C-alpha cells in the first residue's frame, strides 16, 4: 500500500512543482519580434560602423554569456573582450552588411532567438574594398531591465567564403 501511495504521490508532486508555462498570444509574439528586430538592427549597425565599443554594449554581462564561432567558444563578456579588443576590425573602416535571410522567434516574453544569414564587404582603413564574404549568425536575446541583450551568440563563415577568409588571414 505504501508503495502504491508513493507511486501516485511522487508524480503528482513533481507535476505540481513545474513552473507555470506562459502562453503567448500572436500579438505578444509579434510585439516581441518587433522589439528584438529593432535591437538587432542597432546591433548590426554598430558592427557595420566598426564600432566595437558600441557593439559590446549589446551583450548581457552574465556568467552564462557565451560566443561560438569558427575558432571555438568564448565564455563571459570579459572573455570576449580579452579575445576581440584591439583585434576585431582593427584595420577596417566600415562593413557593408546585407541580409540574405532573417528570422526571429519569440520563445518567451523575455527570450527570443534570431537567425541572420548575410553577406559582408569590408572596406579597410586604406580604402581597399575586400572580397565579399558570407556567414550566418544566431543569437539568443534576453530582456533585462527593459532592454534586449545578447546572452548567447554564434557566427560561422559559410563554405563559399572559406577561401576568402583564409586568404585574408594569411596577409
């Protein structure tokens, strides 16, 4: 009898301890997508302007922050800064970034996911236009203190641009 009671009581307690799922209406999802898309435009504008300091303000400074790319993973915003500061875009004047695909998914009232496939052309500080490259970026955005911030990010160079990237890095 005791075993029967445990078998029925434990699953009931476990189900009852689950957090309430927030159902979002289509209007809520559309509003979240619009907010995140607006933040994403500002994010991409900062990187197109080769404004490293402004771009970094979009990250959520959390122990869980992470970035994955062609060269591996970086954890925490401090780790990203150690890796990128003074290196990223050092010889760049601007980037022309065009999107070939973009999608935003509202996961919860304070969490969204963006997918952006793009082409980019960099003009260096000598005014030389570099060959076009293409890539894809995925971001998890979290809303903190009324602002959308990037918690997790991933960027990869698409295969069609691998040789261009290798040639650029060889210089």
